[in-house]
C-alpha cells in the first residue's frame, strides 16, 4: 500500500485535496475520499453554517394595472374670501341720447263760498297730473280727476257735505303747447 504525504503552505479546500489524491493513486492503492465530497461522510450532516450576506436588490417589477375608480369624496369646507380684484377699465363712450322735451307745469284753482261741488280744468290741449282740495271747516267728500275713463285727465273735481263753508280745489297741469 502506498502512502501519500502532502504538505501545503495554505489551507487546501476539499476539491484541491481530491485532485491531489487522484493524481497520486497507483494500482492497488486504496482510494481515499475527502469527507463532505461526493457524500463521503456517509450521510452524517454537519452543523449549519452562519447565514450569508444580504444579496443585491433585484430589478424593479413591472407596474401593476390601475385600480378601480374610488368613490366621490365629501365636499370640502368653504374657502376664505379672496382679495379684492383690480379696478376695471373705463367703458366706451355711449351713443348720443335722444333729444328730450321740456314740459312746463302750472296750477289752476277754483273757489266757492257756499255749495257742495267745485271743478277746475286745465287749458285746452293740456292734461292733469294731479289735484286736491281744502274743505275748510266742512266735511270733505271726494276728490277725483275729470276725464273720460281710459284717457288722460283734463281737470280736477272735489265735493263736500253741508253748505255754508268755502271749498277750494286745485289741479296740476302739463302745458302741451309747442
């Protein structure tokens, strides 16, 4: 039987030892196997070694499909009032207005010392815009415009109850004379 003697300056690994044994074997030599190489330890398991270092992070995955539409959110709170805006630009010159007309007004009166009805009319062609009366110490009756229903009034009429007291009536007229 042959003997093998191997001297190394460094600690050999199992593969290097197996290679050296294979090269030095001769016919009739007993093959030697290194424990742990090709099951040479006859199924005996050794202690678990320490955990290895953390590997490098992998490449990012593909983006997923969009999820379903979410429900409508609740209405938010009323915001604060914004700052005052800038003054706007001056507007354009307006078109010339229509020529207006000037109307003169006048008042006509009528008086009675005794009686119950008195009327006063505007000049011909003019119309009444209002009127009234003063019954003094008497009891007032009515105060109405004079004119056909649906047309412009042309005077004023007043009444009172009882006799013996004066009655004054007036009408406000618009002069329609050109």
